[in-house]
């Protein structure tokens, strides 16, 4: 459960300043994308090789990151040669996604240790 109150002027201002600082830093989004990609790989390794954007978003939230901070970069999590689209879709459980279909991705092979 989230213990943050729904309305809190001071906390709202604090988070606004943090967010503005992050968005002003071009490297922030790149670093966050790297974190999201690592989460996707690690999740797939423990989930028979499969992962969705919802899986990444959930784990990022559990680790204290905000998936929405990725912005358009979220579309690049599964880009590259490490992933294959399985041809399957599942319904997203993210409230903001309105149950739209999202792709199921498969990790091509476990990366070397």
C-alpha cells in the first residue's frame, strides 16, 4: 500500500522539483532505460524466457522507479537483438493502458555471466 497522502502541497512541490531535475537531464532517461532493460532480462530469465512491458513496469515500481518517467523510451525496452516478439498479446493490467493489448516478448538466449 502507498502511505503517501493524496493531497500534500509540500510533498507535491518536492516531487515537482525532483521531476523537473530528472527531465532536464538527458542521461536520466537513458539510465532509466538501461534499468528497465536489465529488469526485463532478469524477469525473463526467471519466467521461462518471457516478459511484457507490464512486468517491467511492476518491477520498476517495486524498486522505487516510475515507469512513466521513461516516456517514449519505454517503447525501446525490447528493441535490439536480444528479444523476439512471440506473436502473442495479453491485456495490460495498468490502469492507464485501459486493458489494451501488449506484446509478449521472448528473450533469445540467456546472456553470459
